[in-house]
């Protein structure tokens, strides 16, 4: 894989950006238990890395500079090699600065040789919010945000790279604060949409991945119901819904029984009054307009509180051996995001690390003291939500709420936990859980 400079054609707008050759990168597929070897050649003007998001891999392959490896210097290369222990929908992206908000990402699909789910075809859908090379670069956005947003009104207006007043009830208020001129499905904007071809009656597994930097997406297929089957690769008790909400870094698998016709596949940028758009075609017919009304977007919405882990992947009942409370702090006014009031240092990542020990059942309480939602991600492990909830590695923590999750400490190393709002994380909302010897 070669990380380098290039361009993205956004329906006639040429955006200079960085990528692995295409946006998204070609899908990487392997079987559960297989080994993956990937050499990354860095042709970028700065260091980079790859984080294999959601995979319970060996710690030195996790791609976090100064914590698990040295950053891959410009002009050099690094070989990642690890086994994929669990089937599921995963993805990969850099973990250096704001590189994630460019075109450096792709899907990693780990297939189950004994797949119990019955379906005819599969469609991998990567959602993204895009600004690089159009209105600004991600470093410029972070620099603007870091000055603080001061007073925020409720007008839903753009001020430079910032979006003021984007609101969502399901996200508890502020939906996001970065202005994006484009929203993409598999690297394509609504003016040049991807078309997925199928046939009436076919059961299609859609693997949804949110690779965005600051945007939650509400996803629906016009005229269809969705059956949620997996979160972050782990099965849940199937639930039929009309739409699915994904925070940044989250993945959901759904099954759809295809109807006869041409249908709009829409990913609303939650609270931002814009959308990503694709077309599903099973027969001849007129392509719907990008502005088409999709009633399913206001129907039954899949949120994590409605899902339960399938019995074969639920953690055995056990009291926690260790309980950690991590308080999410900060505000848009001063842009001082942190965990427990301590802003993460990339130069000294082990400062204030939380110790854990192999064999423990660990409970983490994410206490959101802020007025904004945060998609929190734990590297190297899959936890379970309380009260039989789903197995996940990235979860939305709503403002003023506490999210409690349990995991078994079975993968020794130094593991990052970070807000997958890219700009919150880079401003300091990261921390480390580290196994003691």
C-alpha cells in the first residue's frame, strides 16, 4: 500500500488530497484467523501510520505513534503483520494528526468460514464528510477550531470552516461543528452517485462504515426495511428498523430484501441539513433526484439502546475486577477537549495511563460532562454494553450521560481510548489503558 498525494474528482470539482491510490482504498478481505501482511510505503510529505480499527490484533501492530510504534517517516516503509481473530466489518485509517479527514481509509472485511447468516450478495458502504482540497485542509480546520468558537447561536449558519447551530435531538443537542461542502458514499458525491445493481427478491448484506471526521449519519433505503444483524462485526439479536444511526468509527451490518425498481440510498448528515446519496437499481426505471423525500429517515431508528448481543457472543456474567471512571471534559467555546481534565500528549502518551491486568473483567464508565456527544473508541478489544447490550468497540456517549461497558482484559499491551470526532481527539480527548507486567 502506498500512501501518497493525489486528487479526488467530486463531480467536476478536483480536490487535491492524500490517499492509498483510490478513495476509498480497495477492500481488503480475509478469513477469520488468517494472517494479514501489509507493507505501507509512505510517499507523503510527513510521517504516517495505519490503525486497523476494531481488530483485536497484537499491540505493536495497532498503529499509534509513540505508544505502539514509531511513526512511518516520509520516504520509508513499515510492514504490518497480524492475525484477525474475529469475523466482522472493520476498517483502516491513519493515526497521525488530522490525516483521517483526507482520503486515507478503506474497509477491512474479515469473513466467517462458517457464516451462519443467509444472504445472496454484499455491498460495502463507506460514509464520509469531505472538505480536503475544497474549502480547507484538515490541519487548517483544527487550527481554526483550536481558537475556540466563542458564542454559538442557533441559526445553523456557516462561519468559515465552522458550522454553528447544527442540532439533533437523537444526539442530545449539538450535532457537529465543522462545515463540510460534500458528503460521500464510497468516495462519490450526490451529483455523481454510486449505483448498486441487484435483483428483486435478493437478500443483500450491507456493511455500513462511518469514516467521517465530525458527522453522524442516519442511513435509509427508500421503500425498504433494514434488519440490523451486527454491530462492529459481532452479531446482535436481529431487529427490523427503517434507518440506522452511525457515529464516526461505528459499523453496522444490515440485511435488506430488495424490491423491484430504482431506489434512493440516503445517508443524512445528522443535524447538518445535507446528505450523502447513492442509487440501488434492481430493474429499469428513472433515477430518483438527490433531494427525494425518504420517509424511512423519520421512521424506526436503530440506536444502540435497542440492540442486544446475540447469546453466543455475550460476555459471561461476571462482576468486574476493576472499575475505571473516565470523565469526558471540554467545550466548543474554548476547544479544550480532554479525558479527566488532562489533555493527551502525543509526545508522552503514557502520562496518566490507567493500569489494568491480564485476566480481569474491566468496567469502564464514560461520564460525559460536556454539552456534546462523543463517539468513544477502545483499541484492541470489544466490550459489551451493560444490561445485555451489543458488543462494540466504538460507542456514542450522549451529553450529560454515562455509558458503562465491560470487557475482558485478554490482549496485553498499551491501548488507546479516544474520541472518534477527529478534532476532539486531536485537541486532547484521548487516553491510555495499559496492562501491568
